[in-house]
C-alpha cells in the first residue's frame, strides 16, 4: 500500500509541475524506486568483489557486492551487482557512477531487474531425451524404431 501511495504522489507531483523530464526516465524511476540493488556492467576482468565494494562504498553502506564469475573457469563474466542498505544510496550511486571509469573501463550502472526463481529459458537440459527412458526415440518398449 505504501508503494502505491508513493506512485500516486510521484504522478501528482509530475502533473502539477508539468516537468519536461523524459518519459523513459520517469517510468524507470517509478518502476525501480523501491530498489536498492544495482546492476554493474562492463567491468574489467581485474575487478573482484572487494574492489567493486570499495568503488561504491562512498555512496552509502554496501550490503553486498558481487562480481559474477564463470562457474567453469572462475573468471569474471564482466558484470556484477551492488546492493545498498537504502534506496537513496543506490540512486546516488547510479547517477554518479554510470558511464564512469573503473579500472580502465567505462561501466554501465542500472537498477537490477528481479529475475523469477526457477529454471531459465533456453536449452533442453534434463527434459527428456529417450535413451532408455521410454521416451520413444528408438526405445524397444515404445515401438519407436527397433
């Protein structure tokens, strides 16, 4: 309920002021105004969790800073996430750090999108197959080709 009140207040203020702010940035603000987790893209491969936290700690208390690594090689995938204790800190970090240089690369900072739990799309991992599973792909018991 508090979230809806905030949205209503933002919309009323926008209508009252008749500001010329771009619609996309206003929608992004409304969509993410309760978010304190940022996506950081374009990271140098030399950036680790600690250096990412250090780069963003001047904007507020960092609850978590994590560079995403490849599970097979352990090498950075070039992006990460920073979570703050407050929405204000996240907003300040986003506006200040987006496009800035970090370890020789210009980083992209945006609000993180929550991804639904469960299996991700793509691939056909563990969803059938037929080799001895009764799935019909040449299995004697299914009448599929033997």
